[in-house]
């Protein structure tokens, strides 16, 4: 049986299960079981149990539920209101005005959240009412927020980068380092779009008057201090080599609990709600990772990844052509699957192809995250679109249209990364911290 036939069989089983409404993780287990039973002599049960245990007992993976819990705790604090109060005075006089608070707020919260959905919900409940009350156009409020919230996937601590690192057995700290500069560059590109809009459609930008004096702005900035301290503790401890990603996550949980308590937001209900929310998300991701590990094992025994890699190699594609093909592939896949599912579902095959082409695997992690970010705002399954619909009540098509400029900026960011790979590789190569 050729690799083409095997691929078609795997895909048919997978999309049949997904189309019938089976959870992504269980669908991956189903494909793995069928592959081992039909195409190998290895006992499926024993092989899958061993692989699932090995994957789930990874020490690196413990960072995932801790970072998720930290985001859940912060989501239940007054952090969003304080952030707007601290950011607004500095953003008001920039071209485009307070729309920049969407981008900057998402960038700051992404550095303590790691989740696109948590970033969108937290910043959205802060900025949408404020920007509406000041007369900003609805399409700019919605579009910039939906797009900028995807920074939660790239700027450390990124849940997607943790999953990617565990899947390919790479250093989480290095991946976090690699995501810093591209994340900031993408945020600046989003802000550039807001500036361009303010010049092209000047009449749509509200006049907010004189604004605060410099020292009044400095006084209002005190409301940013708690979240900035948390960023320093979590991210700084990793970059300076004091802590691993898992240890930094533990610091983040303690810091977020202290922050919630100091704001008066921490009580029995919020504590258990945050714990339950983190448990739900963590178990969902763990199920997907376990299924992906079983599927990788199954395909490894069939020899499919090696065969496909050899076939790709025979096409003599340049690294650039391969990356463009993968970008299109992930954009299409992202229309039907969430980002984490897309990563774990494909890595068994894609990793081999990428290594064969000589592409830096740390750099490729950032490439993957940018492309997965696009999937967050593409219908019909763009997760940010669902979250935004729940917040605003707008139709899905309207939200998707407002996010098109942000989607195109992310496409541009892919080519910027390809042209300047040092954006992602410089920090991991120059800074040495614990794994």
C-alpha cells in the first residue's frame, strides 16, 4: 500500500469522526487505533497506553495548566479596568487615539495570559464600552480587538508554543524567547494599521480634547504597575535564567493570587471558579495531546511520515516554496480546527518535512504560531469570532469582515519572518537560560 493510500485512509477516518461531532482528542485516538490495528503487528492497546503515559508525564507539560490557571485568576480581577485607566492617557494623542488601547492592552495582557480567548475577553470587556462611549467606529473597535487578541498565542507565555515545544521535544524557554520580538513587531504593525486608518478616514476619529498633562499621565500609570510587575516576575525569571518555564508559571500563579487578593477580587467563589476553568481547559488540551501522541506513534509504525518526507524531498521544493505551501495549508486547516488541534494533528508529518528542508525548528514554531493566529479570525471555526460574537452580539460575518485587515497584516508578518529570520532566532541564540 502506497503512502498516498495510507494518507487518504487516515484523513477519511479523521474527518469522518470530526464531522460526526466526536471530540478532536477522541477522533485522534480513533485514527491511531485503526492505523495500529490494520497496518501494523504491534498491539494497539499496549502501544497507545505507553505512549500516552510518556507524553502526559512530561515535566515540561506541567507549565501548561499553571499558565492557564494564572490567566483564569487574572480574568476575574479588576485588571482590565485598571489597565485601561493606565493606558488611555498615553494612547489618546497618538494618531488613531484610544483604538490603540486594544492593541497595547492585548499585548500587555498576552504577557501574563498565554491565551487568545482570555486576552480577547478581558480586554474586550474593558475597551468596547469605553471606545463606544467616545464615538469610535464599531468596525475599528471590533476588528482591531479580534486581531490583536491573537497576540496571546505568540507573546510568552503562549499556550500554543508550550504545546508545540512538548510535541517536538524542544525547549519551551527558547520558544518563549523566540516569540518576544516577532510578537512586538506584529503589535507595532497592528498599531501602524490604526495610524493609517486615522489619516485615511480623519472624519471618523473622535476629537477627545486636550487630554491630561504629562504628570497627570504619570500618576494614572500607577494602575499599570501590578500587571507590569507580574510580567517582570514571570517572563523576566525565564529570560534571566533564574527559572524554567514551569517554575515561572508557578511564580505567575502565586503573583496573580496576590494581585487578586490586593484588589479585593479573591474570594472562595472566584478561587474555585478559576480552578475549575483551568481544569476544563487543561484536560481538553491534554486529551488532544494524548491523541496526537498516539497518532504520531501509529503513523511512525506505518512509515507514513518518512514516506511523505521523501516524497516532498523528491519535489525539490525550495524552503520558501515549502513555507508558502504550509502557510496555505494551515490557513485552510484553521477554517475547521482550533490552533492547538492544528499543531498537534500535523506535527508528526510536518516536523520531518521541515527538518529535511533545513529550516530552524525554533523559528518554525513562531511561523506556525503566526499562521495559527490567522485561523483564530477565519470563519467558520475562528475561535476569536465566537468569543467576539458572545461579547458584542454582532453577526459572525460582520466580525470576520472587520478583522480582514488584521488577517492581511498577519500574512505580511509571515513574509517578514521569512525575510528576516533573525527576528525569531536572535534571542534564543544569544540568551541562555534553563530548559
